[in-house]
């Protein structure tokens, strides 16, 4: 029962986050104008623009439109894309697998780099190796993802002609977007994991393990790593918000056919239905990732769900 209450409370909090994203995205999108200002360019007369605004419902009061939007959104109906004549949700869901693939590859790459660096930094804490690794991570973390993306295109596509610069042509098309996302994320993961490991290494049971003859390497890579995984996974889930934002920028640079590119195209063309659907899908993904992290943490450490439900 305690576990069910814990999941229920997290789901309720997630619903409030998604609801807030729906309302904020609607207000921002609708207060910046309506698609009739874009459709047809300068070829339409004011009367024709007024007719299009009427057909799209933009001549109605904002609260009334908000109520209709929320009612439709809870049914999965975000309206139609005037660019493709498809439902806005289908436009976003068609691009979602490409974004999910890119995020998964970037996260796996970042973890493959961050975990050994963090462990080595803890094992060599206070030494020149530790300081140099931390300085390097600080430098890498200061590099903007769009700058890394442009540099990769310049080197590997323009100068060396080794990798495709845009689109999703083959598996090789994943390499540069993955690296552009993974590199700025790696220092944050190193910092999070290193801090979590140091907290565990400083506890009393680690002193007992040392007294029993366990080496620091064995303690850090086994006992400490398992205990540090709870705060690390929780903090890692919070980084998904940054990763989603970085994905949008990287997708635009590489013309990656994902949610970020669809959202950018919709914003430029004021396709408000697609903008709203994309924002809600991104918010829902963020909530689900954090929910999974909370479930993992509660399974490893039952005190977490006990503290929430009492």
C-alpha cells in the first residue's frame, strides 16, 4: 500500500507539471498572434485573414479558447497542423522515435565517459590526476552544445568529409548529434557521481570495510557505487530537462527529423497546434523519466517512499 501511495503521489505531481505546461504553452503561443498572419504571406487581403482567423477560432475570447484547448488536450486532440493537414499530435509522435533514439545514444555515451572518470577521480582524490580531470571537465562543460555541433560539422563533414552533416541517412548520421549532446552533459554527470561517491566513501561502514581489508578500488566500484546510485539516478533524471532543451538546438543544427526540429519549424511558421502538442509531449516525457527514477530510488531505499507517504 505504501508503494502504491508513493507512485500515486508522484503521478499527481506529474499531472500538475503537465497541466502547467499545457496552460503556459497555450498562453505564450496565443498571445504572440495567430496563424492567419503567416498563412498566405502578403498575398491575402485583410478580409481573407479575418476569415481564416474565424475558421481557426482565433476571433473568440482567450478564456473560451483555453477551455476548448484543455478539453481537447485531455482527449489527445491538440487540433490540426495547417502546414500538413494532419493532427498536431501525429506530427509530433512521428518525430518522437528519432528524438528518443538520439537522447538514448547521447545519454549512453555520456555515462560511458562519466562513470570511469568519476570513479578514477574519487580513487585519486586530492592528487594532480583528480585536479586535472576536474579542470578538463569544467572546460568541456563550458562549451555550448551548438558550438560543439557546428565545430563537428566543420571538421568531420566540411573538411574531412567523413560524416553526413544533416538528416538521418544512416547509422553514421547519429555520431555527430550524439557527441554534440553527450559532451556538455558529461561534466555534469561526473560532478554528480563524484559527489555521490564521496558522500558514501565518508560514511562509517566504509571505514569498517577498509579495516576488514577491502581495497579502495573494491569499495568504490562495488559497495559505494551501489549506494551512490540512488542520489545519482535521481539527479540524472533532473538532467533530462537540460538534455531535452539541448536536443532541440542540436536537432536544428543537424536537421535531425525529431521533435526539436518539428517544434522549431512550427514556431517559425506559427503552427500553434504543433507547438502545443510538442511542449506537452516533452513535458510528459520529463515527468515519466523522473517517475522512473523515483521508482528506482524507492526500490533501492524503501525509506524514501516511507518519508513521502507518512
